């Protein structure tokens, strides 16, 4: 995350999921939250295998074993997402991290795939989340699909310098040291509901609405002979946490809802007065510039295990800006797979990296579906961990995909504009405007500096990174214009 030059380390966004090479293209249609079992249901909760890396005998004589570490090819339990972590979050990994995996139940191994070595989304320096003592340095996670075999290699990067000599020049090469405590994290995000669940558009002309036409298959009844009746029934802690997460969206959706439905412009204005009546300026009361609320899949909708995260919610004062990211995950995924992708990112952020919750406030897939990210309420100013130095008074929107060379679908930019028009409108922010944010420290701006930024900015505007990809970044101008128009400006 602290790498400065994309040319040398290929810096991209933190949640860099890579798509399984065998994933077929997807038809652009919305995914219904009914296609995912709720967090309090009977879905598999997921798991993480943490395996230490060790020095490898390098075939390249210029590398000593200590400069190349890894994990020889081996069988493991099923997993779908992988990343590499190390002890000190402030230590940079200067090198190349690669993984190859075996498709579950086959003898087919993938080619070597790169993991983004610099994880550049995180909590601000000095923030409680950053100094908790649980945080690790980490690569971005990589989505590999259902796998049961793994092989890993991490090679230190050569640091070369040219010295001009009287009779020419020569290069002196020094091998960088790898961080201490390297481990590969293999994440099983848990199970989704049966694939037979079908979704259909609820209303013509609105691709963001969908309803389920068949319910998930019910779980088989438990055999009374195997039940433990020795202790009284009590509410599991994760159920209480799930109720907290749901209650944070009170007024927007019913308790336990898997989605927050879309509203029209008039309904949204009425909701604005109900939610923030005592905080609105006179100008907002007279002319509430706000876009219609879009449909949002809740954490329950994508199957969040609320027992993983910290229970309490942390807020900032307002939302003055939106930072747009991409996950650098590849673009061939099924939109119906996105709940699993998000559950994998969530578990990796919390269990492997040591964060309090998933880092992003919202995620958007290529079909235009919008997902609630960090818990605390989609209409509230929830403190995220998405843009180092600028998490306070902002929100992070992560687009699931890779948009360095590929243009984002219209559904993506439309969804980002709709989300920004609504959420920024709650706090009176103009999507085409500028605002000032105070830097919490980072590789572009020193701590304490007041920085003038676009209200809708790319990650690279606050941190030296390629994120959100060249092609998505180029679309931010039109996204600002569309969001302002949706607000009635």
C-alpha cells in the first residue's frame, strides 16, 4: 500500500481479487439478495487456513534461499480466495508474489498468478483500527475459484544502481529483504444458496430491481438423537451482531431485510427530512439536492457473518467526498458470484489483515448491483478503511473488476453515479464540486495538510496508486456530471 510507483510494483487497489481463469462471461442482469442465504441462516460460515512460508532452494544462483520463500505444492482444504500476509503492517514487501492453484476435485493446475504486493487501502495512521496490534502487512487477495491445492513463491526484488566507470558502466545489484512472518492465507468464503434460485426483473425499465421466484432449498431437519439438549437455548452472539447491523438501517428497510429497496425522487426527499431533519441547512430544506435512493443489497443479503467483525460502529461527522476504487479482480465473473467474493474480502480484511470490518463502505459489481460494505448504516457517515489518509468524512466505493485497460460497463458508472447522488445528497455535497479534507498521512500528502479534492475523486487523487484503473478514472468526469444531474443540479 505504500508503494509509490506503479511502473515498478504495479500498485493497484487493496481488494484485488483475481477472477478464476475458467469463469465464463456473465449476462448483465442484477442479482437478487434472495440468491444468498442470510447471515443468520444455515449457510457454511467459511474458514481461513494460515500456512507459513519457508525459504526455497532457488534455481537462480543470484538469489539466496532467504531471498525467495514459498510453499511447495500441496493438498489443502477447499478455498476460493488467497493472499499473503506478514507481521509488520509498516514494512513494505519489495518483490513478486505468485500463486498457482488446483481446481477442486481435478488434477488441473493454474498457471502462476500474481498477487498485488502493495495493499494500498487501509485505516489512517494513528487510528485505533491501525494501532490495534492485530494488523498485518498484506498483499491484495486473489480470487481463484474453488480449489484444493496450492503452491506459493515470493521472490525479493533486485535493487540495482548503475555506476558510471572510466571504461564504461556496471550494475551493482543488492537483494531486498523479505518481511518477517510471511504466511499464505487461504479463504473459504462459505456457501451460497442453491444455484436454482432464479431472479427476474420486478419492473420493466429498472434493471436494479429483482425478486426471487423460488425459495432456497430448506435445510434438512436435525436428527433428535444427535442434538445436544444439555444446555438451555441461548441467542448466539453473531445473531445479536446481525441484529445490530440490521438495526443500523432502521427507517430504510425492515429488520433482517436482504435489500434496501429503491425509492423515487419524491420519496427520497421525504426520507431526507425524516432522517436528518435537525441537521439540514436552510438551503437543503428549500432545495434538497439529492438523487433517488438506489437499491442496495444489505450485509445480510450478501451473507455477512456478523460474528467476525468488531461489534461497535465508528462514525465520522459527515460525508464530504466519495473515493472510487476498483478491486483489480478481473471482469469475467458471474454477478451471482459477487456475494461470495465480498464474503471472501470481508474475511480476509478481518481475520487475516486484522481490520475491524471490511474496508469499503460500498461495493458495485459490473451488472450495476450495489452492496452495503462496512456495517453501521448505509445512510450514516461510517468510518471506513479505504483511502489511507482520507478516511475521515469520506466514503469508499469499490467497483468489483479491473479497469486499467478495459472500459467499465455503463451499468458500473450509472450505479456509482446513482449511489453518489443519493449518499452525497444526504450531506449536501455537490458531486461536481470541490471540498477540503485534512490528510491523516500518506505517500502523497503529509499528515495535517488540507487538500482540495473533487467531491467524487479516484483513489489515486489521495494516494499514489493506479487505482481505480486508468479507464475507470477517465469516467469520473462524466460520473460527476450524471450524479449532479440526478440531484437536480
